[in-house]
């Protein structure tokens, strides 16, 4: 039931069989800005994904504003993708910005199914195949896998991680942080990505809770290291949530995240005082100190 691309009315303009086959498949769009340290690991995991043998796959790396070797490293994976008969496109965009990269990647993509993947995420081998199966329906659908946050190196980030893994956003529903995918009917719900901070929240809230599918396979989504980075990213995270509520209030009806009651907070704080102190301290610092958002930053 993976949808085929519609044929044009003009027979002379009809796409060839190869183009029609590609349009049935999965496109993975990877925005990347100065990600030479991560893009190799990301693409190596992608190209090893277990997929249906007849499913066309194309990956679009939308490198944007890069001052490092992200483009070169991504292009170096072309032979491995060709060996699987998969298409790899690496865009070298001069302007930095994740939203511009997402829209450029969408334009270059061919597949009816679309997955959007952060460049520092590592997918497990069965994940994309399970997502393709979940999205194989005519009705709009959103899908993602189980989030795994690797153990950070810094003490502050390790403590923050322990508490963050217990908050309702991470324990309830399908967060889709770092990786989300939609089918053709779902992608039709919006045109170009709007210029927002939290593209993942914007997309997730375009779907009602019953339209979001979590598959069993997981993916690694790393946390930033150190107190100052946690504060910077948390500031951007909070601003992104507030922006969606302000600019797209109708989408908030699809928010199913339960409240984090005082009793639950106290219980978890008692179980791990250090984790609570770091998590609450980061949140308090963001609320009590002014700060500017400077360009795009990782959302962890």
C-alpha cells in the first residue's frame, strides 16, 4: 500500500519506470551543519539498515553552512550506497539553517515516505524497515522508534540524562526527537517547513495521538556535554515549545503529554537527588537568566 507517485495528465511527460519505482520508496533527509565528527557514523548505520529488498531508498544529506569536511565525508559514502542500489545525494548549501536544509532536502527527495534524521543520530539495523511497515497505510501516519540516550561523559550530563529519561515527554507516546517519519498522506498536511525552532514538535503535533506509531527498534540520540551546553540547549528547547503554542495554537489540541505532578517529581527527586538537582537547576537557570538564541543548536 505504499503510494505511487501520480502520473501526469500529459502522456509525453510521464515519468519512466525508474522514476515511478523511486517514488514508491523511502527518502531519508539528513540536515547537517558542521557535522564531520558525526555524519560518518550516521550514514554507516543508515546504509546497513535492513529494508524490504524491492523498496527504493534514497538518502539526502542537506549540508548547510558547513566550514568543515561534512560534505566530503558524506560524499565518501557514495560507493557503499551504490552497492545497495540506493541513491545518495549530498547538497552543499551555502546558507546555514536547519529549516532551509529540510526544505532543500524535501525538494531533492524522491520517495513517498519521508524520514527526517539528525546527523548525530545512529539508527539500529531494523528501525527503518519497521518504520516503513508502520507507515504502509493510506491514512496519515507519523512514526518513530525507541529513543536511547547514550551515557554522556560529563557528570552534569549524566545526571541530567537520568532525570530526563523519566519525564512524561520521554516516557509517554512517540516523542520523535532526532528521528521522525511520515507517509505521503501525512506529509500532505503541511507544505514547506515553516521557520520554527522545533521542527520535530511542529511535525509531531500535526498528528493526533492515535496517528503516531512507535516501533520497537531504537536509535541513539546523544545528549550535549556539560552544564553550559545543557542550559543553552534547554533554553532553545523551551523557546521552541513556546513558539509552537504561540504561532500554531490549533496544533496544541494534539498534545497528549501528561502533566508532571508534584507528587511524581518529589518521588523521583527522592530516588535520585543529584539527577533532580541538575535537571531542576538547568531549568531554573533558563527561566531566571536572560539569554539569546544564536543560530541552530542540537536539541538535546
